[in-house]
């Protein structure tokens, strides 16, 4: 993999102390700091995935009051009073129209997703062999890790271990989880998994965090529109339907949390299990719909994989350059506020305070859910010429948000 570009001088890095302004709920003990044997969390005790699908190297924070209104979180993050990983956004509860869009998107893309899973699965096995250990970056990477595990079983009869761990922008990867992996597996067999790339911030974070360790910073993704990893199923910017929702398509597990008032120096990073959302859970529906298409795409994967393995798949980080151009054009002072690609734009609309969405004029139905979310939140969608944006769309977080209101 080509060396990631250096951090842009104008990109703010905030590392405030954790815990400010957050309260722990009365139920549930405080996670023990550091002592004892680390326990891998598995469903159904934690999350809705089957126990064999994934082991979560996380601390269960289900009893913690971590959610805060989106506007309050955004103001604190941009003012440097808090880091985004210290709290959680309130879970988006989609209406009937949005749920229908998810189902339509899944039905329309299942073959494309299965083909991408098969291709990146073959790249993973070529890179690590039959002893590969899948380590997904929770939570967007976890459904993909499960699908890769299912592909390895379907196509090769392999039963690959799969874990999910936390990585946090500007804070790095969970070192306690890495210690656990190193104690139980050969680090050379580990490969990291995510859903997609945006501008490549997590790929850069992973490379920096693993520098000097026994682990290689290889990142496997379904879609790599940011062009920052050679291990991908496609470089097209298309909708991975698991990006449409939050926990209800990710095993009912929250985004990961690193809050020093709850996570001790010897603890895994944390997350919550939203068991109360079980009636809305489509995690299994997503996995089963894609895996059901494996037989239909198997011959095409077998035909396409050799050419992909032989191709020049080097990372050129052109997505990062595009983000810098967008930031300059729209006078956005912090590159963290520019979120390119379908998946990242969806996250902006679900979790942050969006300012506007840039959409390629030729993107068409691919962005139906983006347009619906933008309409619900009163966010303008700006049509741009196809040659002005290498992604299908980009979401811009409001760059002048402070005191709980957009200025």
C-alpha cells in the first residue's frame, strides 16, 4: 500500500480529556479497569448476531447514558470540548418510506454486493491464506467481516475466526484488543476489514496505529472509492445498504465509545447493545440477502478474481486530494467536515449537523435514500457536474456550528 498522505496542516486534531458532561446510568456496574481475563462478547448476550458470526472485543456499556442531542454533540466537538467518540448520537428511527428504500436498495444491490464480497474475499485469502483471521472495524466493518467469513465457508470450506474491534479517529486502534489478538493468534494472519473508504481517514489511522507493531495495516473493504487500499471488491462509489441504517443493520450494537470515565487503561473500548430495538433489526436480513446470492455470482467471481489479483491495485489516495479541493471550494476549514461517498454522506445525515450535500448529476437512483434524508432534515442537495466530483456524492458538516445553533 502506498504511504498515506500526511495530515493536512489545516486539519484540526482535538484530544480533550474524556468524560466531560456525561453521566453514567444508575443501572449496571462500572466496567472493571484492567484486571482479569478479557472476555469476548458474543450474541445473543451482546448484539443480535449469532455467537459464531463475530466475537466483539469491546466493553459492554449498555447501562451507560451516553446519547446526546445531535446539535449539542456537534457544538461540543467543533468547539474542542469533546471528542466524537466520548458520546453517542441518538439512534435514528426510520419511517416507513425510508425502510422501504432500504429494502429496495438491498434487493437491487444484492448481486453486486455478493460479487464484491467474493472478490475481496479472494484477495484476503491470497494475502493471508487459509489461516486468515478477520478483524473488522466496528461497526461498519462488522457486517462485511461476517459476509467474508460466510464466503470463505461457501467457496473454500474454511471456518475463519472473526473479531470486531474499535478504532477511533485521532485516538488510534484499541491497544488492549490488539494485545488480546496477539495472545491468541499469529499477528501475521490478521487482516482488518471495513465497509468502504471515504477520504481514507481510517486507513491512515490504521497505518499510524499499527506502525511498530507485529500487525500489518492491510485493510480489506467492499468499496474503495477513496482509492486508499488495494484490497477491495470495487472502487465504484455505490450504496452499501448497511450504510443506510445504524445499529439495526449492525447487530444492534452502537458505534464504539472511548470515554475515560468509563473505559480504564486495561479495558477494551466500549459500545452499547440496543436490545430494545430488536423489533426493527434487519441485521440478519442484510446478511442473508447477500449470502443467498453467492451461488449466483460464484462463477463470475472465479472468472474475475485472477484478473483483479494480477491488476495494479495500488493506492493513489486520489480521494484525499478531491476532499481538499472540495474544502477549498466551499470554504470548509477542517477536512474532517467533508465526508465523501455514499456511505459517509449517509452518516452525516444520520449522525451529524449537515450543511449541504453535493450530488453528481448522473448519480440517479443510487442516491434516493440520501435525497429522502436530506429532505427530512431540510438540507439542500447541490447538483454538480460528473467531472467535478469523483464520488457519487459528498456530505458537508456545518462548518460554523457552535453554541447549539448554526451560525
